[in-house]
C-alpha cells in the first residue's frame, strides 16, 4: 500500500468518525495501521484474512505501532464465509483489499454491513493500468471494471475514484 493510499484511508476513517471498521485482507497490517490511526480512540478494526500467519504478523505490527490489543479483532477465514456473520449496519467503513475476482460480492456484503452514511473503499482498482487497457484482460480486471460500473450506476452510492497508489475506489452509502 502506498503512503498516499494509507493517508486517504486514515482521513476517510477520521471523517466518518469511525468506531467500527471492517477490513477484507489483513496482509501485513500496513492498511490496518492507517485505519487505526483514523478511528476514534475507542474504535475497533475487524480484519479478515484467510492466512493466519499474516494476521499474526499484523498483530505484532499493530503492537509495535502502539495500539492496544483490544483495538483490533482478527478473524481468520475467507471473507465471503466470514462477512455474513458480521452485524448488519454495524460498520462505519469497510476496506476491501482481498481477491479482486470477488469484488462485487464484497460490495454486496459491504452495503449490508455499512450504516447509512458509511464508506466502502476498494484498493488497487487501476490494476497497474489494466482496467483502462483495451486489450484482452484477465478475469480479475474484468471484475474490477464491473465493480467500477456498478458503483457508478448505483442509486444507493455516491462514489469517487481517487488517483492514489494503484487507485482507491470509495463510495458513501446514501441514507
């Protein structure tokens, strides 16, 4: 994740006065640290990743960055298996950095999870420039194009594509 993308996430979490954030794709914890910096002091990050080893590494990174253990909840597993168990309307922001071929499914789950006025973000939607390349593209790029079109045409969302990092698609769920 680029510093620009991280700064944008931190700003969005702070702007939303986020108390509850869901993250799809823990990775090494870099995005989680930015999100935690933007959350309210009593806010909690719920992060989902299929790789328990990555979550352990992120736990250590959060601790090293000065965050108390109760600020993050780690749930191992596939996002589409875990997300249905999370509370409807219980989240202020959902950050998606998982399997790009599942992006439309992440969007559907995010809309269920978000409160009205909540924000959903997708990292990497430029796909290294491939989303605008007219040549034949792999399935993940075609799914990203579908995601961009779906957000643009949605009456339920107000979206914007931020040109930071590899593209950060953000959308606010209308009240």
